[in-house]
């Protein structure tokens, strides 16, 4: 549980550092361009949204996490979002270590 909290707190830090991209279309663009190192998709997002994101991440070998809810992700970054791409390798590596991905 403690690691989940660390990730959520660090997401806010990454947001302030402008190392996140949010929104389904922008996230898919970042994945296609190879600029997304990790994608968070809310586990309570719509089925079609989750399928689109996970399929895109799988085809481009980007790790996709369904660990958090929409409310948790939104609270962490300060705006209502269910899809978040981490565009910084350092943040992504730390998140993967904390979540054992």
C-alpha cells in the first residue's frame, strides 16, 4: 500500500515537471512516437478505452498499468483524467520499481 501512495504522490511531481501527457488521443500519439515509457489507465475506465490503450501499448512494447482508479489518478495530478502517459524515463523506471511491473 505504501508503494501505491508513493507512485500517486510522484505523479503529482511529474505533472508539475511537465513529464506527463493526459487524454486518450494525446497518449496514443506519445505511444506511437515512442515518447511514452509507461501508461496508467484507470481500472474503472470504459471497456473500449481500456482495450484501445492496452492494445496500443502491447503493440509498441510500452508497459500499461491498470493499478489505479480514475479518482486516484485524478486526485494525484489535479485534473479529471483516466489515461496518463509518463514521458520521462526516470519517472517511469521509478514507478515500475515501486509497482513491480
